[in-house]
C-alpha cells in the first residue's frame, strides 16, 4: 500500500516537473525569437508618454498670431494708455516706425502638428505562432535534452557541483550565456536527492553527456581540465 502511494506521488511530481519544463521551454523560445527579431520588442512598446504630452501641448496652444491668450492681451494696456502713462511720468515714449515697403504685417508661418507614430500591437499568440515557424525541430529537441541533462546532472553530482561546471562551460564558450542562465534555473527543479560523495568518474560522465548533446567530440583530458578550472572537488 505504501509503495503504491509512493508511485502515485512520484507520478504526480513528474507531471508537475514536465509542466515546469514546458513553461520554461516556451520562455526560452520567446527569448530566442526576440533575440533574432528585435523589431517585435520595439513594436510591443506603446507610444511614449512624452510624445503624447507634446502633441497635447501643441493642441492647447492658442491660434492667435502672437501666440498669447485673450487674458494676457486684455492685461496689456493699449497704445493710448501707454502714452498717457509715459507723459505723467515724464518718460520718453518708444515709438516703433515701420520701414518703407514693410508696412504690411508679415504672416506667421503655419504650425504643423507632428502626428504620433502608429504602433502595431503584437499579441502573445502571434509571437508564439511565429516561434513555431522559426524554431526547427532539431533546436527544440536539443533544448529539451539540455534541460533534462541539467536535471539529471543535479541528481547525479549535486547542484553545488553542477552549477560551477555550467558556469565554467560558459566561460569556455561551450555554452552560450543565455543557455547558462536557463540551465542554472532548471537544475534546482530536480526532486531527487544527490549522493553525499561524488567521485571524479561521475563528474566526467556528466560532462560526456553534455558533449554528446552538443555534438562535440568527447575528450577526457578536456573534461579533467574543465573540472579543475571549475574547482570541483
């Protein structure tokens, strides 16, 4: 009876783990798509608020030739009041004299409003449908095997050994930085308990499995150098 309950619990954990892996795969595919098609990232951003405020400011600006509101023009004294004030204060009155040929008022150039840029909204369904067209089956299969490798590696040698191993592999350009981050995020999802003591043979086996997935030739000396540089004891 206890064995049957244990089996059911393990089956449930496997279902949860598979759903987490599928969700992570979808996130990875979205990152790859945005990386190769950066236009999608810019199209998802809305119209900048500063641009909207600029357009609203232009619309709110008065249409008079001097650009002043009626209240500001009413606050200004007319020419007669200015002359009377200057005479009472015995101050010279400045008079503007128009030059010959320039008596006609110059028309103010018409203001043109810059239309706000049109932005096409891209839904998540469109992004996912594009991902299906751009990602080949080989890429998806290899990514699934890499995620499974991270889970198995954490169970075989422990997360404290697998993490520096992945980081060192990224430093040596064996793994890309994005793939390094994904594998480090996936490895802690392992539900199995790693052994307390791990030998050099088990670590080399994990590295060999990674070489097979990546299609790299297996080299024991290179694996030993990777272990030494990662400082895995």
